[in-house]
């Protein structure tokens, strides 16, 4: 029963997934040869918006969702600095053969999937779907991590602010938190923001002591 329901959900999700793929803006960094043209044509058949370039440039066009990059010996020494940015598009590597240098380059650019060359129509859609899912999962995990880090920092700030108020106002921990919360409500800001203001003010007043 559970397996059947899961399979039905997958089937229902397929049209929306394919619709999402058709909105992708993709850059293909591949020599203008039969392999590159085959890749471009297949992506266009899926419905993707495709731009082609060679050789790879130091920067990417704006607004890209994905990059198909031919990882070849003549380009692996390029920095690919754009691949290291937090908002880099998902990368699918195209490799002609495998050796430690090529594999290291694939890892360095953060590829979410790998296509063998020569590119064939079979497997391209699956690679695109898998790469998209992996990319979205990583982004989702990164957002949750930033949120948790922000919450942890806020908890630490509140604890530090309470300590300052307890020391300077001679109040209990509960009373210190009530003061922070009251100020936050009056100023229509978060308790974390009030706590940060208290900590920052205390640091400024402590200068030179």
C-alpha cells in the first residue's frame, strides 16, 4: 500500500518536474563539435533555454540555472571561481575519459552529475533530473543550516544580554529577560535585536576600561 502510494506520488510529480526543467536557463560550455551540438539539441528538445560558449569564460552570464561543462585537459587548470560562489548554478560535468586529474577537476567545480562523452540522448534527462534534485537538496540544507546558526547566535546574544542586565541592573535572570522582551515589543523588533543592541552598547561603554 505504502509503496503503491509512493509510486503514484512520483507519477503525479513527473509533469510538474518536467515543466520545471523547461524553464531552466542553461549554459553549455563545450567545443562546437558534433558532441556539443548533440547536447545542445537534446536540451532544446526538453525545452530548456540554452546558450553555448567555448572556451569557458572567467565569469558566467547572469540568471543561469545550470551549466554543462566539458571537463577537458586543456581547461582543467582554469580557476572556475564562479563555481565556488554560494549562488553558483548547478554544474553537470561532461567527461571524455577518467583519470585522477579529471576526477579531481569534476569535484573541484562541484558537479552534481557527470555525463560521459560522446553524449547520447539516453541518460541526459535522468542526469538533469538527478542533478536538479541534488542541487535543490543542498540549497535547502544550506538554508536550514544558516537558519539554525542564526538562531544559535540569537540564543547566545540573549544569554549575554541577560548576564549584562543582571550585573548592571541587579535583577534576576527572569527579570532580565522580561526587560529584553518588553523593549522588543515596544520597538516592534525581535528579542535577538534588542539583545544585540545591549551587548554592543556594553562593549562600547567598556572601551578603555
